[in-house]
């Protein structure tokens, strides 16, 4: 965590006033999110593309692969939501 404290005088039409600013710079450990969320999602997405090369007559295999992909992505999303902090507003 880095922070910067800036104090300066600001001139307006009504006079000069002191202003105090405090800025925080927070850093996130992105390695955890890449290993726990992004890499599994990328690998599951690539695995789901295999259904395009499965024989047209093997519909059971394609359906099973599609269902497995959806359930795995749902599990990853659920795990991600459980590990994020609880907040009172809507997340994107």
C-alpha cells in the first residue's frame, strides 16, 4: 500500500484556501486470481471447443461435454463469489 499526502493552497474568486489531499495506491496479488480463476476458465473453454471435432452422430458425447462445461464454469463462478468480500451493492 502506497499513499501520498499533498497540501497546497488553492485560489478561488472568493479567496485562497488550504487543500489537503490523500491518495492511496493499492496493489492486488494477481497471481492468485490467474491460477484460481482465469486459467481454469480458459482451459475449460478450450476443452468445450473439442465438441466441434466430435463426430456428428455422437450427440451424447457432445451433450455430456456441454453439460460438464456449464457445470464446471458455474462451480468456478460460485467459488469466486464465495471468496470475494461481502459488499452491500451490486457487483459487475
